[in-house]
C-alpha cells in the first residue's frame, strides 16, 4: 500500500486559496470580463476577430505565472474549430488515476440594459460580488481548478493526476469539444472522476451537487402568409395575421394557460430519487426557490415549491428567446406583416433525447397549417440532458466533509434546469466515471441575463472544497483507504 506524504490541512488550504483569489485571480477575471468574447453562435465574426484569443491569453498568462511543478499546458487549435486549453498535472508517484476538470471561456451575449453603474464588459466589485459577463459562467473555473491543485502542492498533500480542459464553444453546444477529447484520448485516459465548475447552487451557504441537467432543442418557427407587407386597413379581415397563425401552431404544442408541453415525446418518468432531492431542496431553500425578479404583484406558476423544482429540472418547458418580422414600436406602421418568426428554446428532461422531439415538432408545426400559410420549423441545435450515476461511498463522504469543513453546513443535491452538453457526452463516453458537477450560479447571479455576478466567497469556498475532494480521491483511489466522515449532529 502506498503512503501519503502529508495530510490535508483545511486552514492552510483556505489561507492559500484566499490569498490567491485576492492577489491574482480577481485581477485576471477583471481583465477577462473586459473582453466581449461571445460564443461563435452569437458572433458572426468569431473566426476573424481576436476576442477569444485575447480572453484565452489572459488565462494562459495566469497559468504560466503559477510555475506549477509537473504541469504542462498547450492550446489546441484546428481549422474551423474553436480553440481549447489543455493542461496536464502529474499525480503523486506513478499513479494513473485521473481527475478531469472542465470549464469554458466563451460568453453569452450581454442582454442589455444592465443596472446603473454596471456593464457586461466592465468589471465592478460590489459587496463581495464581481459583476460582469462571464465571471461566474464560467470564467472562474480554470482559476478555481488549478488553485485547488496548487493548494495541495503547497502543503505537500498528494493528489491524483489532473487534466484540465477549457473550451471556447460551450454556449454554442460544445460542438468542437469531442474532437479534442478524441484527439487527446490517450493523454486523458479514463478519468475516474470529472469535476465540472459550470453549474449552479441553491444558495451561497453550502456546497451544492448537480444531480441532473436538462437537454435543449433550440429552433426557429417561421410562419409566412404574404410575399410582402400590405396596408392593414385594406387587408385585415381578409388576410389572416401571421402572428395569429403562429399562435395557433404553438397551441398545438403548449397549453397557453398552464405552460404544459403537449408533445408526449418531450416527457419522461421522473425517477423517485430526484423527487426526493427536490423535496429536500425545497425544505432547505424555502421561498428563496422563487428568487427571480418578478414585477410587483406577479407570482410563479405554482405555490408548491417541490413542484416548481421538478418543473425546472425534470419537465419540458418553452421559452421564446427571439422574434423576427416585427418592427420596433417607434417605426411600426399600419402594415399587415407578411411573416412572423420566433426562436424557441425547449428545455428537455434529462432522459429525453432531442431527435424524436425534433421529428414530432416538425410534424405538428408544419403540417395542415391554417389558411394554407407556409410554416417551417428548423432546429439550430439539440443537446441531450444528463442524469448522474449513483455516488460511490468515498465520494459521498468527501462531499459531505468538504461542505461541513468550508461551509459548516451539509452538502445538498439538486437538479439543474440548464444544460452542459459536455456532461452528456462524457457520461456516454465514460459510463463508470463519477461526477462532481457544481458551481457558483446561485440566486441573483443571473447567468445569460443582465447583472451577472460572481459571489467571491462562494468561489473561494468552492475552490477549497475541490482541493479537499482531490485529496480524498487520492486516499480512496490510490491509497485504497476508506474516506470516512461523520457529519455533526444538530442539537
């Protein structure tokens, strides 16, 4: 049996991590936030401008500054593909046990306006939060992962081999990622643990583990009734509105009163364990489940908190994210418009594959269109969801220990309503791998929307927690020793 050089010291870890965040990481994140490096789906000049290279360069320079022993780094590039940072860190001794850490550096569009004094590309530090696009989703990830490893090195605590991958296409469906995974499959090996720092948290007071992710089908529904716009006074009452036809088609796939998706292919049975997780999360968070910025007097779909959590994690739901064919109010004339188009984001339950849903939607939305209008439904991208495998006992103990050590509260498990395409890809590629999917996107952090922020103390605590889990991974997988932690009982 191998022997450890040193045990994990939480106080030393917290001191080093805090200093690193305050002295170097925040400075690098401020610079990174200042770069409008949108994901390729949202930037038609992605391959011509240097924005991604600038953002990537900020991270690369920070990594070089670590001068970490046993670390190698390269930037992978391929024609007509987005670049990827690939880092390898040698483990203690000759261990082949590998932990794969994942994050991304591409950003969503700014979604203006932001609050007074805030801007998507001008970092603002306010009340322990760093505001700006991409800081929490997911620019901080590479800094947290490498700082966690270095925290172990600084105190002589052994760790497994670590591979870090930072892509620049996650917000566009990770379409290039598996190309690089295949390219580097020998160097990656078969990871026994994946750590992904691109997820959410129910609050900022404890560690949260993501147990499932919804898939997504992003498509465009376009209805055309005329070849050109005509005077509304002459045509309305004779020519049906393209908007009304579009509403009629949407009624085929969604109950407009309840929001229930009517396409059976978009549903699946919710596993009992996830119903249990939703109940526990509802009990922990209470009414903070409803943390969204409702206008005065507005309220959510239901007052059943557990049901709301199941809705957002295990049921399909539509969102109209864009509209075309409708002019802005200030230039809207008395014209009956020839066509209306909407971009539809359909979130899919974790166990539902997008292909059957796409086929069903094309059939429902484009056949027997009212008044003989032309309707097209075109899918832009579709990604499956993901449901976590059962946790190994050592990882359950490691997660509990990390949360109690650095948050003084138990870890909580919950599903997420968003998508991380890579997790589904990895789950299929490495079916025996364990996953720690976690993150800092909690109440108000508003990834993809205005006023996105990174909760700094949460990020520090999470960095320390990753270090603790890596140390326990070495104990369990290399030393073959049990990771035992007895959670404190409340009085």
